[in-house]
């Protein structure tokens, strides 16, 4: 049975109405360019979960989780947005300050 968009929206409304401020899920897809990922929690996919407070930028600290990693997300203020604050497996860590960028990975 296919999940309808309205069913997903209602599930999100129900979830956020509970006052839930955190969730743990599995990272299923990462968009390094937009600095977002998809996080799956209890069979519901949350798209556009931020990897840092401001998406689409190129400065600051970026911790990119591995696909399949468990991650903890916090709700951003009073909207439906989420942000990853910790993950159990890291693909890369990038720090950009001014014109200098340092990237740490397994290599």
C-alpha cells in the first residue's frame, strides 16, 4: 500500500503536536551541497534535515554522517524543521574559517 502525502503530513502534525523536541533515526541519504540529509524514524522519512543551522552555506562546521548511521536530531524552534546534532558514524568533518578549509575523513 502506498503512503499518501496527506497521511505523511498528518503523521508529522501528530508527531510535532506531542511536543517532541528530539528524535533518533537512521540517515538514509545525504546532500552535501545543501548540507541536509534524510532521517528515517519509525518508518517515516524526514527530508531536508539540516546538518548545520543554516543550509546551503559553505562556512562554519559541517559534520556529515555516513548513510546508514544513527543520528540524533533536534527540532528547530516551533516549526517542522530538524537538525542533526550527533551521529554515531561520520563520513567527513569540515571546518571553514575565512578562506581556509580543513576536511577530516578516513583517508
